[in-house]
C-alpha cells in the first residue's frame, strides 16, 4: 500500500482521502442518513421519497440537501460508480478477447488435426473416422474469424479463399462418401 506524506500529519493512506459523498464535518447523523438514502436511490431519487422513508417533512429534507450540497455530492458519487463500472467492463472485455483468441487458436488446431487425419485417410482410401470435411471447414472458418475478431482485425479485409481437395481414384464403395464430403466442404465455404 502506498502512503502519502501529509504536512503535519505524517503518513496517510490515499484510499482514506475524504470523498464528496462522505459525511461532512458538522453534518448530523440524521442529515447524513437522509443523504445516504437519497444517494442510494439512484433512478428514483427524490427528496419526497427520502422524507417518506424517514417520516419527516420534505421541507427539512430540502433544507439539508441545500445546506450539505447533496446535488454535487450525488453527482460525484454517480461519476465514481460509473468509473468503477467502466473499469470492470474494460477488464472483462480484455479477458474475453484473450479467451476468444485462445479458443480460436484451439479451434484452428483441432481443424488442422482433422484435416491431417482426413488427408491421411484419403491417401489410404478410407473414410474419415472423426471429423467430416464439413466439420473441418467450419472449424477452420470459425476459428479464424474468432481469432481475427479477438485481435481486433477487420474480417472483411481478408477477401475469399478456396480449398481444393483432389482425390485420385477413390474406391468404388467409398466414392459416394468422398463426393458427399467434397460437396459439404464447398457448401460450407459458400456460406461464408
């Protein structure tokens, strides 16, 4: 914890610095309680609602509000809460982008493994066991988009690409399966 040297007071914690929404010197406990109720109401903040909650006169609440400058204090409090929310949102967005980039890379690795498996099986003239050509194409597409998005790159700047699969002399009993896989890859690419 960083401490700040205050003249005549020694060391002081900067978090202990007085905030505008803290109790003011000379402000009574009742007046401060009324201010806290007003401050915490947020959307439906009215002097009348505070007066009703405390069962006191609206005139008294308005007098306290004017004397203790509730308007500026509440504005400072709202700005403080907004800043906290924005900082949390910024941290969450950064974590999300990192997570999405990692997932995009993982999806692309799975697609690369599936493509390697597909090519190996095609060379052996066997049908793919785990991933269809459509699954592989979709993983590659989504993984690439996800990684580019997470890194803040414009997806439209990459244009189009084509994947060609050439199969020599497929065995007669697998010819339909291989043709269906080829059609699935072309259909997945057209969906882009």
